[in-house]
């Protein structure tokens, strides 16, 4: 389980210009895993310069060759998935089962986009007046800044790097400061398979804000792809506006999980456990608000409480644990504060709710009789907390599901025809019908409203890194 602890600029691992470093911790016990290079603003701008210098060569590299490098990355990461998973667990704290799942998910983006790299289309048509031939090419948009979060430190990086490289863009990756080791591992695999110097660069500025702003004001930068909170996304959109940098934003969620009258409660609880507990609840896709029809709410609450009670919590590296630590004591305290205030407002604590000693752990927790519109109902929890609200009619459930600034993902359980009808009325970029998980490199991931702009994965994902060029030819 090794990974570089330095910046990667122009094909070289190197320390920060001023030699500064910052600690990376294991959230399970607070021990220090590494001292990682803290990039200066000058390092970040040097990384953009390197990406700008590499752009022409990479964009002119035949798509088949780009594709083969992505495929080689897929092969190496598949071979080394256990090492990658161990690193994810060590610095993020998640359970090993979640980490190995993430390693497979992350790796798959390289295979998917290796296949897309050789399918970049365009258009060729006669103008309606017949005066010219319209040719539409799709060219790489240019240098891309990729800013990724700590909750899926491998998958959120590969979901951006793979389409960018497939499109012919060069990139500067800025991973979260809590989880740089996983990102460095992935970047080193790209180096090992032979991706040319300067095409992929990695910087870890601390604090990040001023350096990311400086990169977004570099004239060579044409693309920003960000995954993280809506709050930070909004700031980055303002920064990107100065140079009119194209921006893809995968932001926060507040996913409703609707259980319709007549739903199969066993299936709903099984799906709810996946939708809630995948990644220990630290996912933008995590079910956040459970709206359960009054006729089923008691049975659903009893069964999900039993299922949550059976979850074993402990260090993620111990493979017998289902639930690992949250990424930091600060994140744990945020979750605990939401639960404490919900209880103070009158929600019933059916399970959990007590912060254990030692490590950034928070136990599986169930709240019933939660009020729609309360703080916990309108905030992305990002932890293992199930907050249940009853409803009496389907129109009310749809209205409550839509009553949020977010629109990333929703879950609906019920008779398939009724569930599909409800899915069509919910305003979110993704809706899972009688399923607890949707994420798939082959499907378009993204949200409506303040959950984001653009789509990742699928054939749509590469379009975020391509720009159309119209060439008109005299007939
Ligand atoms: O947390 C955000 C991403 C989750 C996923 O890709 O499934």
C-alpha cells in the first residue's frame, strides 16, 4: 500500500516549491499516514503551464492510442484493486467492502472511456438554403481543472480524468486534502502506463481556494469539472465566470426515498439499506429523507431499525465491519449535531445517536416522526442516519420530494406502474425505481436545480470535455 506523497507536474513527482507539507490522517484512529506536499500557488500555475504545453501533442494523438492508454490503466488498476481499496480505506475511513466497490467503480471509468475515445462523432449536412456544407467537429475543449472530493477519492477522480483524456484534453487534478494518497496512486498508474508528461498533473494546495482561483484565471484553462458541495460549487462558478471557463458541476443532493402505499416492505427496506448505507451514508446519492406511506410507516421503521442494528461498525481495514469511520472528527460532529437538534425538535430516536469514544465513528441511527422541512430533512446528512417522515397521499409525497433546492437523485418503491408515474413527477437528474443504487459508468450521472450542471459517465460524459466547431464549406 504505497503511493507518492508529492506533486505531479510535467511527468515528475516533486515536493512543493517551498517544501511545505500537510498531514494525512487515518480517520479510524487519528494516526498520521503521511506528510503530503502542500502546493504553492506557483506550483499550481506550473502544473497548468505543463498541461498547456502538453495539450497540442495529446489532442493530436490518435484516438486509438489514447484509448489504449486508458485501457492499460483499466488493466493495471484491475490488477491492483486491493491495494487501491486499502489506500481508500486508510485515508477515507470507509469499510473495506465499500472501498473495494469503489475501486471497481473507479476503474470501470477507464474501460468505458477507452471505448468512447474512438467514437467521437460529429456532423455533416447541407444547409437548408443549399449554399454550403455544414461540417461539425468535436474538438477537445482544452486544459481542464478537475476538483474532487474526499468521499469517493478514486471514483470522482477517474470519472473526470478518463473522459478528459479520451477527449484529448490535458488536466490538472486537485483532490481533497483529506484524501490525496488515492489520487496520487491513480495518477502514478497513468504515468506507469505511459501517458505523456504534462497530460495529467496533480496539485494539493492548502488552503485550496486561492490556488484554485489562480488556476481558473490562467488564460490556458478552458474547463472546470467539480464534484463537491453546492456551497463551494457556487463560489467556483463565480471564479470561473471571470474567464468564461466552461463548468461541469456535480453538487450536493437531498435524495428522497418514497415508499408508496402497497409497496413490498422487504424490498423497500433492502433497497433503503443500500441507498442509505453505501459508503457509510457519505454519498451525494445517499437517501436522505424517507417518505413512507402512513399504512407502512410502522412496519418499515421497525424493519429498517432491525437492519441498521445488525450493521457492524469498526475500523474499515477490518473486513468484518460493514460501517467504517467518517472522514474526520469534524464530519462526525456535523452528523451528530444534526441528529441532536432533530431530537430536540421532537423527532423520535429509534436507534443510535450516541457518538462513541475514539476515531471518527458515528453509529447507525434511525429517527422516526421527523418533520418535513426540519433541518435534518433539508440538509445533506452525509452519514449513517435514516430520517423517516410519514405521508397520507401520493400527491403530498411528490410535493415533499420536490420541496428542496436539490435535484440529484430520488428513489421510489411501489407497484412498478405507480412508481414509474411518480418517478416522472420528481424533479431530479436521476430516479431509481425499485432499486437502491443507480451509479453506473455507462449511465449519465448528474442533477437538476442546485445539484449541478452537466453529466458525467455515459456517452454524455465525454461531451463535457469536447467543444463543437462548425466549418462551413462553399458547395
Ligand atoms: O457522492 C457522489 C458520487 C456518488 C456516486 O457516483 O455514486
